[in-house]
């Protein structure tokens, strides 16, 4: 019981920190640029975090790793297919974001990624059925418990698998934030809930234009 209380307290603290845009980033320093850094809530400038190689599988059972993040922008959300509210609401919204961005003449290529934090139940087949409900372009990821935990640690995601209320019936506490990863495979920051389509698009456009000026 004491350990569970400590885990819950840690989960709350991290979620609050993420919601406030607090974090530690180590990699490229953008401070040398003369460009004015945009004041975008939830994003820490100037140092993004480089994501290290990882290995999971997508909803088709194909390997998915760091190389699949490079060359395009990624909106990454962690959840689970049995989630009753936060996950379907967020994935539906992100599908709208992707559609609207695709309609922009100068829009960068964007992929939406759903990472299951419940790999015990969320097989590739289960994830495939789930993400197809929101968009045919949505990418769903799963893997072993160790693989998912490793990726989550890199992004700074904390989740708690709760005790079963019945055989095979349990919930998972997780963040509602959406994480933005650059085409260089760098975690730049997050979009905190509550989410709005136009707000995410406006902040993303501001960030992507700023990054382009640094390249």
C-alpha cells in the first residue's frame, strides 16, 4: 500500500510538472541564433532532448524505431485502447489536427502516433482495430512492457497500471499531454490538456517556422 501511494504521488507530481512545461533537455543549443524564440506555452527553449534508439512494433506488427520518427514531425500520445474518455477524445482531436495541417499549402508532413501503455492487453491487432476508428493515417504502437516503459521514460511519461477489479479488467492512469517530436528526432515539448484543434495548429506552426530558421 505504501509503495502504491508513493507511485501515485510521483504520477501526480510528474503530470503537474509536464502540464506546466517543466523538464530537463540536453542537446542542441538554439541560443546562439539571433532569431527571436517564440513564447509558446508548454515548450522549453532553447534545448530539446534527443531521443535515443528504441524498438517497438506498429499495429501491423512491423518494427518501429527512431528511424521512423526522423524526416517528419510527430505528435505522440500515450494511452490505452480500453480508455473510456481521454484517449478517444484526444485521438479524435489529433486526427482533425492532422487533416487541417494537410490542407495548408506550406504544411510540414505530420504523423500522429498512439503509444499503448497497456501492452498486456493491447496486441498489434487490438491497436489496429482501435486506431482505425479515428483515422486510417494514425500510427499505433505497442510492444513488451519493457519496450514501452523504456520509450515512456525517454519522453518523460509516467503511467500506473491499476489493480484488477475483475479478471482482465483494470484501468491505467496516464498523462493527457501530447508530445511534439521534430523531424530530427528531438522531443521539443508538449501540448497540455485541455486541447483545442486551432490552438495546437497555431502553436505547431509557430514552432516549426522557428526551427526552420535554425537549420
